[in-house]
């Protein structure tokens, strides 16, 4: 029996933990952490340990499916499915124009390192701007609106490994395995946190829960949800009034400091404390501790990013880092200049705001102040349409209405805000194609479901995380086991359909061969052309490692090109006014509790609950509440309750959790099933959970520019169902 052990890495989530796989006759028989890896130190989580089971899981699609006239699915060969889909897309393109063809690239699409670039090439070839991703569900303010309005620092912000302090707002990396650089690294986060604490890093948390991270911090502001922007404004007001900011840095690199100071002046700790539910002296202590640094960044996570005033919150967090000068300076060595990103010198200087990105991009058809958002990538600006209003784009008749949706590694019916509307929008499409490993809630509505290869069945490189590490780390993995049956990769869909439609696809490295299917390596070489380390070198390196790239020392600012980060961009005054008004808003008597989002260890958004080990840890998304709250409402731990907002109602399992602030309910998103009453998913609350997006009206608090819906800090009430 042929047996081999190979190094690879997990792509269940975006932490990319290195693993060693033992394969016998193309069967994966063992999968263990790669304990040789210096960065991860042998770390994996419970989800990654389920990859073997995932390959042969009974719910996994072994081949593609086509919806039949009676609503059932029948197997179809992928070539036949691609033929039929290409014909239908060509017809829709001809009849309705390019914008009518959309793709939604969900969290799983990011784990295939070629998927996004080939999907974008397809969109460019047909001239469709209707390119959507999961990023604009929860973090457009952080990755797009904030830097667009304020500008950014070309030398980057202080990272965890050389920080003295970190301010972490609603980010529980120990469970989510996600943080932008500056927070606790996503890679072996427990080790990173322990190492940081040993080094003396001071940790400040702002979170309504005593999360796994908050329980290990120096100062925890256990806030009432919804006032994160006001709390950060108060922290800035203390720093500026006590002159704790970096004056020299501000003098040279920022604009609008005086106006920012005027705006935050009314957000005194005393003015914010009552609404935010924390003592004023805690806000003062947080401000002084962060300002003392001298190094370290403020970062946010999903909760506050999906809560009220996301644009203002990100502006304030980025302003806080700027006024405290938490950026690498001239003469300093960049900790990680990138391995796969383009080589080139870097200067310690700011790039100013890019208002044209908000002004000139493709506009949403549903509101003039919403349109394309631009994410700054290592390869330059990348525009995408905001997913927050994609359902409206699908429902609104007229020129540009989305008629066909290609859903890649995502589950819109569970993930998009306003579930009822999402259901209507998906049901009204002329063509819905899903690339999904199982018949998910969304896939069940599809015309075609293409069966994809899983991560260990394909090559990949750690492109997504290239600049998230604090060292120049990378890993290329070969295919560990060949996929059995008729399965394709996500990028192959766009290439194959593009070929059938006679399109010429091109990426940043040049045209893609449309006659012979390119290899994955060829595609990745195209995508990473000009990288600091040639892709071939990473390909020939066994396992993941830190590459010996030449030091990048930040050059001095170039007077001819240096600009300033704008702390007072147009529009921010109205956002300050709205956040300030919220401080005095009376509680909603009918909906007195606030529902916030949370992550769970046993799922990655909607993926995971079907796997046995993850299932054993829970099959529902409980409504976690303080035991005092439950007692006051005469609700027993484990009882089924109704969670009701002004927009909708869902069942939930009430669960006592004294790490939560009273007055708050905490539930994980992306659970449950279809809202169609005939599906009777509410009756399966203990088996599949329920969907919090049914509680949300996506347009009620739509944020300017991105249309982002309020998905956390939702006013709700609960009642016993029995
Ligand atoms: S954190 Fe878990 S799921 Fe994510 S890559 Fe690592 S092992 Fe896989």
C-alpha cells in the first residue's frame, strides 16, 4: 500500500494552520498539526481536525446537481451543467445587459487562492460591475470607507509583535481566528496572546461580554452595545485634552486635528459613561493606558463593525491610531513587507483621502448615496458593489436589475441581512447557480449546484494572509488527495463558462489561456507576478516558513508626494451628531434588550454544524443571556423562547451565560434555514438553530456609502413560547 506524509495547510477558515497529512492510496488517513512550523507552533482548532470527515461526509455533494421541474435535484455532469449555464448567461447578457449578471463571493471563496481574481476577470470580460463579496456584509467601513475618507499611512500600523499596548474593540480572536494586523494575530492566537502578555503588552478590551480575550485583558470596558463610536470619541477627547497625542507626528502628517478636537469635545467621559454603561474613570484610564503606548494599535471586530455608526467608528479608530502616531516611521524596518506582494520601496508618509472613490464609482440603483466601495489591496484599489443592498438590486425592476446570480462558497439566505427579502430576491432570479459543497439553504433554491473540490483536494498558496503575518511567511500546498467523482474548483467555473461564451479573461499578470485550461500554478503565477519572492520558490519549499526577504527600511517622506491623513472629512460632522443624539435616546420600552452577534468555536459562519465533532458541541445558536435576566423573565435555562424585533421574530434556545452584560442577548449569525413557512424550519430550532437576519430590515439604518445594515445591537424583546 502506497503511503506518504505531506505538508499542507487547513483552509476551513482563513487562519491557514499548517498540517501534516498521511495519505494511503489516495485516502486521507491522518491529519495532524505541523509541529515543525515555527509560526504556528503546532496549532490547529477543532474545525480543522474535521477535514478528514468533511471529505466523505454524507451531506457532501459528490457531483453537480440540476433542479428539476418538480423541484427536486438530479445529478448532472459538470461539463453538461457548464454548457447549459453558459448558454443561459449569454442569453441574459444579451437580453438585460452586463449588470444583470452578478456574483456573490462568500467566505469560502476566499480560501481558494485563485477564485477571486478569475471571478473578477470574468466580470471585467462581460463588463459587469455586479461583483459582490462577504466583506461588504460586515466590514466595508473598516476596509474601504475609513481609508477612502481619511487616507492611510504607507508604512502600516504597529503590529502585535512589537506593540506595548492594544485596544481591542469587539474582537474575540481566540474564537474567531480573525483580526487585522495590530490585534491578536489570527495564527495560533492563544500562543500569540501568551507571548504578548509575557512581553508586557497591556491589553484594553471594549466588549459587552467577558469574552475569551476580555477575560485576559488589563482593562475591560464592559459596555452597553451601540455606543462604541462614542466611547472611542471620548477616549480621543481625553487624549487631546490631556495633550497625550503625538504632536510631532500630527504636525507633519495629519489635517483636521482641530476640527476633530472640536467634535470629540462634547464626548467627555462623563457625557458618554451613562449611555455606554461604564464608569467615566474607566474611559479615562483606557485613554491614558493606550496613549502611554508608546507602540500599539486599536482594532475592531465584527460586533461593533455590524453595530450602529460603523463609518464613524472606523474613522475614529483610524484617527486614534493616527493621533497617537502608531505607524512605522522613516528608518524603521517593516516587520513584513509581504512575500507574494509586489516588491518595491516604501516611504514613511501618508496618502490623503480619495473622495473620487466614493463619488465616481458605479452607483447602486436603490439609493444615490450608496455605490461601489473600494478596498485597498497590496495590488492597488479593488472596487466591489455593496452586498448590503444586493437583494434590493435583485428586486428593483428596470435597467440593471440582477437576473442571474453566481454564488461562490457563500450562503446568502443565511448570511445576507433581512432574510425574508433575501428569500424573495433569490426566488425571483432567472438563474441561480451555487458552487457549494452541500445543498445549503441557498443551494436548495438554485437551478444548478456545482460540486467543488475541498481544500485538501487542490493546490493553494497563502495569498489572503500574506500581509496579515508579522513576519514574511508563506506556504504553497500541493494537492493532498485527488478529488473523487466530478468536482471542480471555484475558479474553473468562471474560466469554463468564460471559454464557452467566447470571452477573453485577463488578470494583472496578463491574459489567461482560454484554449487549454491553465494549471493552478500558472494562474497563481499570473496573479502574483512581480512578487517579492517568486512563486516557484514557495512552491518548491516544503511546508510554510518565514522567507529571507531583504529588509525593507522605510524611506523618508518625499516632499513632492507626501499628503496628510484627513481627520475631518466631509460628512463626518453628521455622523458625530447622530452618535451624540444616541447618547440621549430613551430606551425602547417595547424592545428593551439589545441583540449582539458573536462567534462560536464549532462553526465558520454557516459551515460546520454537520460534522460530527462540531455537532457534538452544539447544533443550535443559543440566545445567551445573563442568568439574572432569565430569572426575571421566569425563563428556564434551555427553554425555547421567541426573540422579537420590530421587523421579525425567531425562536431561540435561551441559555444562561453570566459573561454577558445584563440587558444584552448574544447570538451567532448564519444559523437556521429558509424563512419559507412551508420549510417549517422554526420547528427544527434545536437541530439547526435560527436566523438572526430575520430580525433585520436592511434599509432601516442603512449606512451611507456602503448601505451597510445594522446587524448587531438590535432592539429586541423575548417571551416564553410555551
Ligand atoms: S483555525 Fe481551525 S479552521 Fe481555521 S485554519 Fe486553523 S485549524 Fe483550520
